[in-house]
């Protein structure tokens, strides 16, 4: 059992301190932080797509130092992940945080003859790590969602991550305590025993401005928060940045979080300042801590942490509903019924399909008949029946199991469309199919399957 698992088992609040692999300097890693045990975490490709891998970076630190290695699925496929697992095991790494990851800086949408960038979904990585066995598996979760459908989609995917085998959950960085409380309540309500940790970071004015300007995926910084930080800086009260972080850590502890993931606080002087504030305020109870937190942020309603709702969830249109029902009927008849499977098997067992001209024609026919209707990209493993007939390939990351954490008020992280997972969550509610989005773990598509006919693959697999 990893040390981190034992902290979880003993309900020992712990501090995960995050280090970027792009740092030029090796900083000393403490074993204790304000009296709480420390676990170092190494992030995966935060600054650039070519940062040193967490596995390589981990070799620069003592082997007996407890570590959590991040693995982001961006630009990776399942075979890369399986290799990573083997190497992690060799290096005696037991704790993993499995993420889909934000948009690759060098993302390719497959135009102009370039290969489209692929993203291995966290759900699929969790399934593979669980199957390999012996790892303490963490997943990310973003509770800071303020449009109904995107919030629903996040929680539906969290169900899947847990079902796939997650042992612990780390939230996105965020400052809305109410949203953190909801995430904790969700686990209690569903009797999930997984541990939850909150990502925290001393939020200086410069960092807040950077995140707002660069629209860092999935992080909510409101103009109101910026205003408070600006006033504070002008009044020479910048140290409040660390006081606030200390309060958030203590609040999370009182709320029953298993720990925090401390980001952007790796310098000894920053850590010492934060520790001093934790020591100073740790005697306060939850009410007193929250009161102080609200005073520092000048909070009156809690809405100060929420973005302006400029994009509202709408119920599915009658056209969307009609399309869903038509495709559902067709799918049932052709792919799920006994008769459909029998006919399909008969057709695809014929010798003709050994010829490349026949398979090419088949692939073209499938593409032409589906691309205009659902945006098919010939992935070879049709998942429409599990995605309410919304093709996962129309998500720029190609995610089938649910959204990444990067949406903003139903908008895709890529900014050019509505998130298909919000659309799906809304449709699921309307046609009472939410259970599918909550429970069905959709396997990843191996690279070698792409560009083949999903029809042929489906019927031939149905035979087995
Ligand atoms: S899931 Fe695959 S086969 Fe099905 S429509 Fe989308 S790209 Fe085409």
C-alpha cells in the first residue's frame, strides 16, 4: 500500500505539493507541512507540450519520497499509457493522477493533411490502471461549473470515473467554497468512499490577471475577485494572498476533505509564510474560518465567485429530439436486434470483404451516410449507441465518456462551439437516458482501428 493510501485509510489530512517539471531549479521537498504529511506531485506538460515527463523528473528526487505522478492523455493513446504504467511500476511509483489534459499547445485538428491530435480520456486511463492493478488512482474533477448542463455533465462523468476505479479525486483549482461543499456532499449522498482533495493556490493579483487574460482552461476568476485583489495590492496587503490560502486549506480540512493539492507554492519562503498562517489560524472552527474568508473576499452572497451567466442551458429543440428518436429506432433495428445482427453477420462473412476495393467502398459508403448526419470521422468503433447519437469525434478532443474540465458556461474549451457533452446531458434528461451517461464506460479506440468500417467491425464482433 502506498503511503498516500495509508494517509487516506487513517483519515490523515495531507498536503500534496505540486511541482512543475519545467522548473529549472530543484527545490527541497519537505516531509511535513504545518504538521501535515507531504506528498510531492509532478505535473504533466503544463508549460509546454515538450516539458520533461513526470517519470523522468521523478528520478531527480529521492526514491523514498512519496510521489503522485500526473499523466495527461493529451497527445497520447492507450498504448502510450500502458507503457507508462510499466515504467511507473519499475520506478516504484504507486500513486497516479490521471487526466485527459487541457488543449495541446500544438493541437492539430487534422486539416491540411496533418494527423488529428488525439486525447486519451481519463476514464479509459483509469480502467487500464485498475486492470493493471497495484496503483492508487486519482482523477480530476471540476465542481466550478455554473451552467446546469455542464455541471450535470461533470457529475455524470465523475460517476464514471469512480465506477472505472478511481480511489481519490482532486478538484480543479477554485475559490468557490459552496461548489467545494457540493462536491463533498455529492460523494456522501451517493455513498462513495473515495477521498476528495481540493486544489488550492495562493492567488496573487498577477496570477489572477494571467489566468483571466489567458482564459486558463476550467479556472474561474471573476472580475469581482480581480477587483478585490487589486484593492488589496494598492493598500499594501498582498500578504493576504497567503492568509487566504491558509484559510482555504483549514476550511477544506474542517469540511472533511482528505487533503489539498497545493499548487504554485514550491519556494521555501512562500511555504514558510503559508505555514505560519496555518499555524496562526488552525485553532478556529469552521464558522470562524468561513467568516474570515468571506470578510477577506468581501463576500455577501457567494455569487461573487460565479461568472456572469451569459450562456444559458436550453432544452433540446424538437429537431434534436426527432433526430434522436429516429436514430435510436434505426440503431435498434439494424445493430441491436437479432435479425439485424444475423443479416449483418451474413453479409460481412462473405469473401468479398477480403478485397481492399470492397473495404474501401464500404468505408466510403459509411462515411458518406453518417458524416452529414452526425459528423462521423470513421473511427472504426461506433459509439453512437452509447452517446445518444452525438458522435464523440465532434468533440475536438474526441471524448466519448463525458466532458473535460475546460468548458466555460457550456462552451467548449476550444471556444468555437457548444460543448457536445452539455448538449448530450440536456438531451439525456429530456429522453430519460441519464443513466447511460452515468454508467456506460465507453472503451477507447485503438489507433489501429481508426479508418476501418465500424459496421463490419460491429457485426463481426457480435458473432464472437
Ligand atoms: S463514433 Fe466513430 S463510427 Fe460512430 S459516427 Fe462517430 S466517428 Fe463515426
